[in-house]
C-alpha cells in the first residue's frame, strides 16, 4: 500500500508544482506585456504628437497666408 500512496502523493506534488509554475508564468507574462504596452504607447504618443503638431503648424501657416491674401483682395 505504501507504493500506491507514495505514487498518489507524488502525482499530487506534480499537480501542485504545475499549478505554481503556471501562476509564475502568467505573472511574468502580465509584467512583460504591461512593460511592452507602456513602451509602445509612450513612443507612439510622442510620434503621434509630433506629427499632429507639425500638421497643426502647417495648417496655421496656410490660414495666415490665406488671411493675408484675402485681406489684400478685400481692401483693394
């Protein structure tokens, strides 16, 4: 009977070790995923902000040119 109960105990320890390992892997995966998202979102936002700022500056310059052009036309 000792062989059977020892085998059963071994199987239970293996199941517990597998469960603990899965928990560790999930925690590690979540940490790395959060780290990745943080890095990609901050660099993406910076690039997006730079592009948006450049576009806004171009639009403002165009509006100023249009204003000056229309101001001269309407004043004549």
